């Protein structure tokens, strides 16, 4: 579906004119913004701050769908990475921005940790889980005006996830040593704004790196319980993701 409110309004208008029975909208858990605590599938506008353009655009798009008067289903995805069996992916996003940094860190002695600011919680799922879940859920009867979180139910910090890829790179582990305000100070150091993009990490990824909440997936888990569609643990397919990146994107 189109990004932002304007594009989504056009889709809603087309669906209404066609008298579509059900509008399926793929959103993102980014609509939770800076909400703290457990963000459930039944939650939407909780007064949360939306601090990035992506969060604001996705929130507005979902709002348009919810207020359209049509029957709808919303599917919110977290960070989507490559295929869990092939590693295949077609864009650099999420943890991939850190891969060049990890490859460079592999030149360091492994007994020396890589010091990073606190990066908060993360949630990653492979693209094959998302496509299979979407295909199944979209073809089930009922569930009008229902939201599904297509997330990994396991809690994991960003550093824990990135260290799985550090192991594949042969790099030292990342260790969190400073709060977010420490990152702000680092970015004021002369040359920092030029250096970070050179290692493949856009500044906005570092500045907005935290999930401040956890995501409930009761609706999705319940609906998928009768299938074999499950989120594999990241540790099981991180080597495949890294291998594909090394062979195709370096």
C-alpha cells in the first residue's frame, strides 16, 4: 500500500468505488512511536509521540484505513530481514546498515569489545515468515477490523541481535556503555557526521535506534497456531543472512 495518508486515501477511494469486501493494509509496529510498555494489537492512538517521518507517515496511513468506513485488516511488521533459508533480500535496511561496521571491526583483536551507545530493544523477522503469514491470514474468513502483529514473540535487544552477526563476521562483540545522550555528544565531535555514513550507518538509524516498547501478538499467534508458520529464532538463520550479504552485497 502507498506510503502516508494521501496515497492511502487514494487506495481507500478505489476500494470503496469497487465495493471491495475487505481492505488489507500492511503497516508497521513503528506506529507505536515512543510508547512505553506493552503495545497490543488492539492499540493504535495512545497519544504516543511520533518522532520520525516514517512513524508519522505509517501512523497517518493506518489512521486513514481505520476511519475509512470500510471493512479492513491491518498487518503490522517489525524489521524484516532476508529469507531464513536462502538469506535473499533486495534492499539494505535495519541491521544491514551495521554489517560494514562489523566487517571492519573484524580487523580488531576479538578480546577488545566494540563500545556502542545503548541501542534498546529490537524485533526482527525473516521475509518468508511475513509472506506466509500474510497469505494465510488474508484468506481466513471473519476478523473484520482486526490487527495482527507479525513479530517475533521473543524479546531481544539490538546488541544481542547484532552480536549474532558479529560472530559470523569474526568481529568482537558490541558492548553498550553509554546512554542515548552520549550518542548525541559523539555526533557533535568534528568529523563524526562524515565518518559514520562511510561505514554504512546512516545518522538517522543511530539517532532513532530504539524500540521503547514490546509488541503483543495474541491475534496473530492464535490465528497461526493451527499452521506451521512460526518465527524461527534469529540465531538459527543469522549465518544464512550474513553469508548472502557477503556473497552478494560486498
